[in-house]
């Protein structure tokens, strides 16, 4: 009897092991995986060796000679698209509009599956449409947005003036300026750049972006690690981040609720959302709740606090490394809008080289090297391979932006690649820092306006040079969900 029982157990274990390591039929090429952990140990080891998860994916793509990789990270099937045609296929096919529902993404949204960034389906569509509609009513993308950006530019110029030539890392003072533009739309007020809570949250956010990768890191792939190594896995960090964010946001929401009146609904996004909540309070199926509002603010805060400020930081860094380009940009500014007028979005039409320079910064540094994650909403195909329902899809934007066949000399920093022979700006679909399709970043117009206005405004007044006695900036970026420059120091010299 015991022998029979042991035999049954062995058979069951064998069947389970086979099912764990067996790949789906016609799944994209990729390494074999282990039970339970999948390819996680291998990919993490390779990432450490080559300098980041995005580079590990590129190495595997070369090894298997395939523009599509098929992996399993922890319990999840993960497919990585690594060429422009495949990435575009993901962007344009509604079947890939889903978001994964896993431990890490629910932890990111404080145990919920709410907000905009981490949701899909009718919920995502309803709330994204609401936010976009009301931001536009508040002046998003129009003169009101320009005024908010120019206000932050004036404050930024004042800070630089007060330095009196003292060396500083631009990455230290840029994030509050960018956040405050979005924060004004959201809450109707700005946050003091010296607010200790803001500085604390920015520090936590930066640490968070380095602990995790776009797939959620070890906490997503092996969530049980939070019990064994809560510090190493990043679990303690994100819990701390969530707690402080929640307290910060709820203070703002409570103040709006206590001060609410219907005539204030057009003042900012929170008032508009509270009005919608009140109008639907008798609807048992309404998804407009206080928790959902908190998650929307979380999405805005996370999306608006890093990528834009990092891009401006890199643009200023390149001005130091390439003084010839800085001279060209300044010459264009001086000969068109001059150095006294505050720049606005409309000036882009007369500053094509400046715009081309910003395009090249985004292409060359690709600070979001892997975008996503998406989820296949049903069984489908990608690049000729079968993709099972609920597979996670990642997109290698670095490989698109550094494709030698398309860009010819992608490792050369050359803004002229975005200019025609007539010095007109060339908009290129192969440049996709904000994604494409229905899930394109809803803050792209604000981000582009901030980058342009801050850069032009600073260069109108100052020449940017390497700080005396400091090492020159490094073009090797720090890995993470977003890539960022290593701290470097510059001096701002009066024009």
C-alpha cells in the first residue's frame, strides 16, 4: 500500500514538474525555465552582468536570433517585443491593451486594482476619459498650462541666480518644478520645494525606481520573498512609500472635501472628481470613489515626477558635454525669440534645432528602456508566435531607438537626424518615448512643453559649464525602471 502511495506521489510530482517547465505551443523563442521561479534567476544574473534588465533582453534576443522573446518570470508568462514592427503591433492591437493583475501592481496601488495606469477595460476607459476631459477644461495643453510652466521657470531661474555661480547637480532642483506644474492642475495649488514631505517622497520614489524593474523585479516574480527578505526584495520600501503617499494625498483630499462647493468644480481635478462622486453617490455601481481618486493622484504623481525631470537633466548634461551643440541651440534662440521673452510652446515652430536636440536626447538615452507591462486580453499572436491569454507583454524601446539598420549611427549623438535639408523638424514614428496607441502617456504634451520651456528659458540666461574641480558628467546611466544620470556638477554662467 505504501509503495503504491509513493508511486502515485512520484507520478503526480513528475506530471507537475513537466507542466511547470513545458512551454506553450508555438511560444516565442527563449531559454528553458525552472519550476516555480521560471527564468527569474537567469535573467537577474544576466542583468547584473550586462548592466540592466533591458540589456539582458537584448543579449537574449541576439542569442535566440529573434525579435520576440518568450520567458517565464516567476509564475507569469512574459513576452518581450524588441523591434519596431513588433512593438508597433503591440501598440496598435487592442488585445494588448490590458494590464497584468499581479502582487507587485496591486502593492503599487496600495492593495487595490484602481487608478488609471494599472487598470484596463471599462474602468480604465471611463476614468482615463474623465481625467483627460477635465484636465483639458482646466487648460491642459493650452495657455493655462503654459502659464503654470512659465511660473515654475521663473522660480527656477531665481534659484539659479541665487547660486551665484556655485556648483550644483541640476537633478537636485528640477523634480519639484516639474511636479508643481501637474500638482497645480490636480490640487489647485503648488507644493513648496522645501516641503520636507515632498523631499522625502522624491527620495523614496528615486529609491523605488532603482530597486524594481519594469516587470516588478523579484517582488513581482517571487512575492513570497517579502516574508524571507522584505528589505532586499523592496517590500519594506514600497510599503513605506505607500504609507507616506497615502497620508500626503489624503490631507489634500480632505481639505478639498471640507472646502467643497459646486462652483469650485472647475478649479482643479480633485474638486471636479468630488463633484462627480456626489452626483453618483446613489449609484451602487459607481466606480468614482475616494480610494479611486487617491490612486489617480498616485498615478499622476509617479508619472509626472521622474521621467520629465530626468530628460531635462540629461539635456543640461549634454550641453556640458557638447558645448558645440549648446552654442548652436543658443544661437538659434538668440536669433529668433531673443533672450528677454519667456518661451512658450508656440516657439517650437521657430526653434527646430532645439526641438531636434530634445528628440535626440530622448532617443539616445531612452530613459524608459523597457515599456509596459501590457497583458494579452485573449489568446492571440505576435510576430507569428502564439501568445496565450493573460501573458505579460514588455516592449524594448531601447532596441527601437538604437536600431542600427534604421538609424545608421545610433550610438552617435546627432540632433541633425531629426532635421530635413531645409532645416525643418522631422517627426519620426520610430521615436516613441511616450508610447503609442490608446495607452500612450496622457501627460506627453505637458512633458514636452516642460522640457522645451525649461531648457530654452535656462539657456536664454545662462551658459552651462562643467564645475571647476569636478569630474565631467558620465554618459553611463544608472539602471532601474527609469534610467537616470549619475550625479554631476555644473556651473551656470550669466550670458
